[in-house]
C-alpha cells in the first residue's frame, strides 16, 4: 500500500506496519491508525507518527530513553490488558515532541507517552500517574549545549 506523508513524501507500507490506537491520540481521538517512521538523520531516536487517514497529520516523537535512560513509565492494569501485555517493560515507549527554533527550546512530553506493543501493533497514549515527569521538558534539560536530534 502507499500513503502520502507530511515529511517523507510517498511511502510504501504493509498492513502489519500500521499501529492501531483504540482511542486515538489526545486531541485527535478520531485518528486510529498511524505509521511509525524514522527520520533519516535521527539516529533511530527521532521518529514520526504519521496518520494513515490524514496525510498532513504527523507528530514528531523521540525515544525517551535516549534522553533519560532511567525513564520508567508504568501503565495501569487496564492499559496493559488493552495492549495485551502483563508489564510495562514489554512495551516500546515514545515521547511526543514540539519542535521549536532554536532547537534547544523544543519540548518533549514525558508525562503522556505513547506505548506500543511491537508484536500486535496495539498502541495507546497515556497519562502517567507515577514519576516526576512533565508535559513540557525542554530538550536543553537533557543535553547542555549539545545539538539535539529534535
């Protein structure tokens, strides 16, 4: 199958590549299917959630562990069940980014990560109840003066 994307032009994908969000993303509840696409120069830590239904809708995301290696998101039991796993460590996590100029002013949302079951493609965005995570961590908090991938 082919899709027109916001950042990558035309992309070919398989049905198994689609992530399924039962409740959509916060503020975009009608959007249920996304592709997770890596940016070429992102070193595997900078990615994009591209809507399958709406070509112009895409969210920049990062691997939160690349910023904060001790990041420890814990989902509620009902969330784990909906994703078909027993523990949070069985999932992949992504943090949505707001890109600004200069890049050091960009923010990452560690409070509301996207959790993905890589085996089934089930995904959800959650609000973490535990941990000292904020919705707007500046990238400059994690990399003092270094260039950031976001």
